[in-house]
């Protein structure tokens, strides 16, 4: 196992490595990856839907020495180097990433060395150590009937499905938050004789017309009448359904991705297809809507502290349109602010897709070998590509602005990446961390503390490392043999615009990283466990099994405890749970009602958030085989105490 890289001067070159869609932990050492061959480097188009499954831990190597190499601007697939940290600099003592004595980071059997066979094969040394690979953004469980990630029609201006009920390409139904929606305000008493929910579009409540529609049993619905009271029969201790929203947007044939949600004051907002809408967090009534001339094609994970967001919009409605228009929107009021076209940095600047991130009052625009930054408040240009051979291509925002850079080399299969913290106003690097050749920056799970995932596409390995505030290697995660770590980082397919942020299924505090394991399907039902890793050593501190036949996913921190989502199953509703930072047995914070268990379990690729004492479940995509199904899809479900 190689040791952590010495902090060498950044090497030259740039280009962005391509992220595998809907990634999964990748294979261990030298064994075949069940998910197929590794994806090519960032910037090379990769077919959607191929999900490399993650391996056990890869050992971190140390960074290479020497000047930058040619190979300018081309995405560079992983190379032959043993790990991202390359040869250790003189004077550095052995550690988890270097030529190390026997231990979790040394050349040793198990997840840290020549690894025993596992679901992903034996893993070779990784950028930090022989580390299990949670997959490119750990793939989320897929439910039957889930549509494949969108193609040209998922926000690319494809033709609309006719109201005659044509069967179209996206034949798999899935629920997700729509750009606008029909909401249902639900009564919270338990009596049998209830008022039926009132369906309201926008701010003008109108009762549903005609007789209630009933699921006819084709397997696509939730088995409930369209106007029943979701709180009827609610049991003691169960949460109330605050409101439910259904899609009311006629979409292209392949459906559309939903961006968000974002919270600002008493508004929850999201963007889909050709609009952005804001709703009351209390009752789901639409507070505002901003129509757009073309498809939403990019969005950051979070808005500014004062509730402003900048989204990417296509510059036309054809399949050849670029994601080159930026639109600022105040989420508090729904007012559209400045709008501008991204400035191209030469002929080799491709804007077919981009990645956006916000830190402070800065929004960054990343894509292969190029980047720009603008002030969110007024749209002023802040900075573009820096001088030199290493160019930022993707960003993660929040409390810090973290950039992934690519340096030119003479071997496109052996890229040189870097991680940098940038000043969000000037774009100047505060520090640079350089992994060993071949290791590509894949995801940023947390910016503070900084936790980064690296992938080695050629070797089909991955590793997760923690860096200090000054950009030095803090540790590399060293899962126990047999533990495959998973997180959900989405499944979007992008050729040029990579997104580092936005992964769910992980949580961090100052000293600990929390993540769930891959579902164990050997029993009668799925189950897993949550593992806490010490960020100073990379070693597991404790693990907490999920309740019998249930699956737990970390959501974040809540009052010092780890907040978890216990996923629903066919005969049980989900719940929000907590774990103390010292481990133990999960405790229920908010038990979702059994009455909506089938609706909750019907969400595909959902995102769960806890905000203001409410539990929000959003679907991240809307797609159906016909208009009727499309307009009956539940896109948002909200619970409260």
C-alpha cells in the first residue's frame, strides 16, 4: 500500500473525468467488476445506465513528482498508478497511504490489501488505501417500474405526449416533484366521515370534478381512491400527512428530472422541465411559479443564505440546444432576477451540459476543461479559467468552495487530478491536494469536514479520503472486509458537466463520517447497517444494524445525533430515526403513518429531507407510459407531528 502523496506543486493540464452514472461501490482487487468495465475518463461520452458496482476499499497511493505532462483538455481515464497518492514525499512517516507496516493501510489481506473475493472482486491499491468503493454516488435501490434515467426527452425539449394516450418511450412510471403540481390538503382527524381532500392547482382552490378515480389494479398505482382521507385511521404515535402533491405537467415522452428541493423561509421550491415553482411548506399551496422558455438543465444543490438560486436553462428547444443560459430566481418571492449566457472559453468549450454549485454569493459553472464564476446577487463575472496547465472542471459548494481540477498529461488513460479549495470571490486556490496519477476526483461527500471520493477507472477501484482544512491527507476510510459502502449520488448522464455535490445517504460531524452499507438480500427481506468512521484514523468506530428486515440511510445531523431514514417496504411505512454519535440502537423520531405506506413505498429514486419538524419525501423524476399515469403520479409527500 502506498503512502499519502507529498504536497507537490500542482501539475499542469486539464480536462474533466467522466463520472459513471448511478455509480455503485466498485470491485475489489483484481476481480471483475460485476457492473461491467470502468467508464472512460471525464469528458468522454459514456452511455447512461451502466453502473459500476463498487469494490472494497482501495489503498491510497501518493502523488507523482515531476512537471506536468501534455494531454491538454482531454478527459483522462484512470491509469496504471497504484493509487491517487503516489510515492510518498521524503520525510513523511509511514501512514495509511504509504509504504506501510502491516495494518489497515498496508499491503495486507482483506479490504486494505490483496483483498478477499467479494461482490466487487479483489480491490487493488486505491488512492488512499485498499478501500471499498461506494460506487459513483452510491446507487439507490431501484424499485420495479422505475424509469431509466432520462434521455433526450428528459428536459431536452422532446415532443409532448398527445392527450390521446399514446404509448411513448418512457414506459416506466415513477413519481417525482413536478414543476407545478396538484396538491391535496389533508384533514388530520380520524373519523370515518370526512371531507374529501380538496385538489387545488396554484392558489385557486377548486374541488375535483367528476367521480373519484380509483386505481384499477394494474400495479402502477398505490391502490387508494383518489379522494380518500390519508389521515383516516391514523394510529397513536404516527405522524400526520400534512399534504400530498401530484404532477400536473404534460412532459416530453421520456419524462423529466426534478431539481431541488430548496427551502427559503416558508417556501419549498423545485424546478422541472420548463418551470420553477414555490409552495407553502405548511399546506402545499403554490405561492409562485416562474415559467421558462426552455428546459431546466442544471441546478446547484443549495441556494444562497438569503434564498437565491441560479439555474441552468437550455438556449433552445431542440436536441442540439446547449445548457448555456443562467437564470437567477429569488426563492422567497418567485421573482426572476438577472439572466445571462455563460461565456465560452474558446472553441473547445462545450456547453451541452454543465455543473452548478453555490458558495457564499458565488455560483460556479463547471464543464470539461473549463469553468466560470458569477456573483449570485447581480450576475457580475468573478473569474474564469486560471492560467497554467491545470483547470477546474467541477465544484462542490456550501461552507467552502471545493474544486476538482484536471492537469494535462501525455497519457489520457492515466490522468492527473487535484482537489483545491478556492476563494469564492477571486477563484485563487488556498491549497492544492494532488493524488497519485490515475485517480480521478469523483464526488465530494462533505465540504466541512472535507470528505472526497476518488475513482480509478482503469483498475475499477475507488477510495474515500478525509482532508484537513489545509488540504493535507487526514485519513482514508478503511471498511472491514465484506462491508460495501453505498450512497446515492444520482444517476444523471452528463458528457461535459460533472457535479461533485448532492450525494445523500451520508452524514458527517467534526470527527466522524457516517454511511450505510449495501443492502443484504440473503434473508427474507433487505437489511443493512450504518457504520461510523473516525475521520482521524479512517477506521470504523462502531456499526449499528438496521431493525430486522429494514434498511437505514443517513440523512445528516440533527441536534448532535445522526438523522436516518428507515425506508418503507411493501407492508410497513418508513420513519425518521436518530442515533447518538456514540452508536447504539436507532430511536424513532417521526413514524410515518401506515395509511400512506404504499404511496411512500411507491416513490422511485426519492429524496428525503427533515426541515422545520416536517418530513419531506420528493421523487426525483417524473415519467410514465401515458398521460393519465403521468398526471396521477405522486411527486411530494409531507408528514408532520
